[in-house]
């Protein structure tokens, strides 16, 4: 699941809809770090692939990640520092702690839920 977590951030940077489509579970929801909005899978895929939200930098501190596994479910609590652009143009710099919930299938791990909380930059 750590590799799947890394693929999620790589796909965001590349605006890679195919990679996100393969990684996100059908029930995927995200609570975004900037506004706390809840966004479903289809809308999130559209935002990223159309570059409505443009990720320009994501630093993931995988050495700090806490991974807990419960059967076919894994929860990762990690930290990122990122820059992204919003639809109205401003560039946002955010440091965050995040919680990702993955479920495993026979093929791979799929991201079901993602939530970011802004923290002070370190």
C-alpha cells in the first residue's frame, strides 16, 4: 500500500487520469486540504485531468508514514508539502498531514478515502 500511496501523489503531479482511474476505488472521496470540501471520484478525476487543480510540487515524507493494516484495509497517516494552482489562478503552498484509507483487491490496493489537514510548515 505504500507503493500505491506513492503512485497517488505521482499521478497528481502528472495529472495522469489513467493512473488515478486505476488506483481510486469506485467509492472514493477526498476531503481537500485547502477548503475542506468533500469531492467524489468522478469530479476529482475531472479536476485533476483537466488541470482545474494543477499540482506543481508534492514532497511526500514516506519515512514518517504510519501504516496500520486491518485485514484487507490499510490506513496511512503521512505528511506532505505541496504547491498547487486553483481554478481562479492563485498558487497555494500547503503543508499537511493526511489520512489515506486503502482496500485491497486481488490485483492491488485501491484508495477509498483521502483527507488532508493543514499544518505549520516545518
